C-alpha cells in the first residue's frame, strides 16, 4: 500500500511538472502555431519498429568543420527521428564518432564508394540534410552535385543549409526538376547571395520578401520552401508568405544554432510527407518549417534564461526534449497504462 501511494505521488508530481512546462511554452508561443503544427507529429506506439519515425542523412563534415553535422544529427534525433547517418569526409569521421555513439558515421564525400554500396546507404534515407560543415572544396562540391540526381531517384525531401546553399548558388538549375520537397534555410546574407545568383542583371529589392521570396522559390524548383532566418523568421512556399510573429528566442548568437534548426527541420520534413495533403494546399510543408523555427527559438530562449551571455549551442540541445514535449506532445499519455499496471501490483 505504501509503495502504491509513493508511485501515485511520483505520477502526480510528474504531471504537475509537465503542466508547468506546457504553461511556460504557451506563454511564449502563439497557441495557433502549436495547433497548426501538432498534426505533423506521429503517434508513438509500442508496435512500431526502429526507423519508422525517420532515418535522416546528414551530408556534411570536413576536416575543419566537424561540429555542425553533429549538431544537425543530434537535433534530428532529439526531435524524434530514429536513426541518423552522417556522410562526411574521411578526416571528419573519427571526430564525429567521438562526439556521440548515437550517430552512424560514413566516410563518403571524398571516398570512391562502389555504386552498389552507395545505393544501399541512400535507399535507407527518409530525408537528407545537405551542407552543415561541408566546406567549399571543389571536389566535394562536385560530389554533392552528382548526388542530387541519385537522391531524386530515391525520392526523399531535402534540406539545404550553410555550404549547401553555396552549392545551389553556384548551380542555379540543380533542383529545377527535383521531384520531392526541398527546404532551404538561408539567413538574410545567404538569401541575398542566392538572389544575386538567380536574378543576375535584374532589378529587385532584396528586403521585399513578399515579392522576391515567392519568385526565388519558383526559380529554384517546383516544391521549394524557404525559411529565412533573422530577428523574425519568414517562411515562403510558392506564393504563400508566413511573416509570423513567433517567440523571440534570445540575443545570443553563438555558432551552431542554425544547425539545430536544420536538424529539427530534417525530422519535420519527413513527417510532413506522412501527412495527407488536402485540396492541393502546402500546409504540411509550411508547418514543418514553422515547427522547426518555433522549437529552435524556444530552446534558444530557455537556454539563454539559464546561461545568459555564456550560453552555447549544447545548452540548447539539452532543452530540446523538454521543449518538444511541452509544445507538441504529452509523454505521460504513453505511460499511463504502464503506471496503472505498476499501481495495481501487490
């Protein structure tokens, strides 16, 4: 009886903590954002198998830049993906492996992998994130260019960030006929150089996002979502522009925060493909970008409240599971039956 009372008190205490976290999130995020994004989230189930919630490939990691693909991969896992594959150069493989045993690291970008072996790896993927820590070595850029047609055949969504955007700017027709969803995540400076690459000789105002954003989305390819990072994130797909007033995050600008966004977006991008799209609308893709933007900003805000000026990206990672649960999920609903079983034991 005493054991049952103790378990009851733990359960009630846990529920109170969850309510408190949810209340905090509702104070900093518009409830309409949560309502719109929740349909993306797949239900957890005891009958599911490993991999069903997402197998994400991260293409990046050079001799100098090994942290970025790690942040992307771990963020995708913490958002809810099951398996992460990091495809990097040989020199980056060992450092990335040492950061986390959760990541499967494949030397690939500077390796002549047999076509059959490459095919096996790529067919595992539900989404590819291209660019974090990639570098700008000419041979690596060519490798990514040759990879795109293969990923098109696999028919998975892409997320391009950082040096992935440089590859796109150097090759404006690269994604013209890409058959699945494409997400790009430029900051305001990267948005400018993409416009310079795509609209050479044309007159335009680079800050006129309502006009230029849809134009760039259409120029890149048929199914492109643009998430422009800034003081206020702007999300564009086709003719739709979401200039959404979401939570403010923080004034801290340490490196790696964009990698967390890309990792979260990789998971949400796959989940968006599993949601029924009605009446030709782009709601799942827009919500994937909106969910990634929101969760990154809330993590940023909470980490800054804890650490202030000394906040680093790892502090944001530590907040990610709590923030996801408080915004979009309720872990206790998956444990209620187990708790009932424990409480009923003599």
